[in-house]
C-alpha cells in the first residue's frame, strides 16, 4: 500500500516553507472536489422566454435563490450612468468575467448583446436575507431585514450590506434559456 497518513505528515515536516504548505493542502482539496456527475447536476437551465422587459423571476440553484431580471432600457441606462465613484463596492463580483478581470471588472450584465439581463444570487451580502425585487429607492432590490438598497445592477447603494449581490457563472444557451452553474 501507499504511505500512511502518519508517514505523509512526517515527510512534509521536512520540507521548508511554501512547498510544505502546498503539499499538505493538496490531499484536502482533492477530497473536496466534486466528481463530474455532481457538477452536472449542479447546473440548471431556466426558461426566461416569457420575461418581458421589466419582469423578473427567481430560480433556485444549489439551494440559493437566483434573481433573473430582464431590465428595461431605462434601468440599464440608470445603472450604466452611475459613476463608479458613487458605489460602495465598485467591483463587479461577476463570476462570468475572465479571471484576470475578476478583481477590477465592472460589467455585471449577462454579456454582449445581453446587457438587459442580470442574473444574481439573491442573498443579501449583509446577513443573507432574500432582498425584494423592483423595490427600494433605485427600483432595484430592497432587503427588508436591515434596509440595504441595491440598484438595477444589484450593486449595494445604501444600508449595511458590504458588497454587490454576486453574479454566478451563467450563459445563454439559446435566446430564451439561461444556464446557471
Ligand atoms: Fe440584508 Fe441585513 S440581511 S440588510
């Protein structure tokens, strides 16, 4: 058989610094990685073809609500016209952006040609309540628990929540169907 856990720990104690830390972390990460069948189940496809501009629905993904909203041109413009300096959290929090843009990107829409669509995890970044849609001062979302106000791009504008509502990985697999996860 292979080395026992005791042997493994003994061996890694002899390796200096970062290399040792990485060697210890690896088996844990490997154990936590879901297999392919779990990942397949973890994505959902949502039919949004009946959502006219101004309408939204809430789907459920990995146990969390996901807000999908077809924004009106006015709502898209209101979000786009907001100077970044007005934002408490000027980072997109958009898992769809390429890795190099994750820390600095500002685009929160569903991408080119889909700027009207916004797909977000519906969990307030303060303490996790579910915000109400088409509500609040910016006609975005309003969290009734402690009064956090999000705009039409789901960005935090007022109240105790520290971050914008996060955007999960998603893509339109056809014009009316969005895949999440
Ligand atoms: Fe939303 Fe506190 S949980 S404001």
